[in-house]
C-alpha cells in the first residue's frame, strides 16, 4: 500500500519535512505512526499522547483503518490561553 503522509505545525518544523510517500502494510493510523516512531531521533515527537490525526482530510482516531492511496495527516493538539 502507498500512503501520502502530511506533517503540520510543530511536527513539520521538528521533522524538517511537509510530507512524504510511504509504502508498507499498515492496517491503521497507529500502525503507521508506530512505524514512523521507530525511525527514532526527532521522530519521537510523534509518540506524544495528545497527537491529532486525519485520514483523507477528516479527523480520526489512531484506530482508523487505512487503505491504499489514503492521505494521513499528523498535527499537535492546539492549545490556547
């Protein structure tokens, strides 16, 4: 399966990239996220507990299933004050 992965806000800045295409057998958003975290180093930023994600521009949970061609976005929780 081929996925287009987008990184937003602080994640984009930390990782140094806006997006990438990833190929592999991922059944859920969390499985994809775990694959990225295993890259170690700066990729540990995606291990944050309050991470938000979207599949095909719709907000979703980490248990969201994936299919070939999906677009997955990761972004940090926005807080204000």
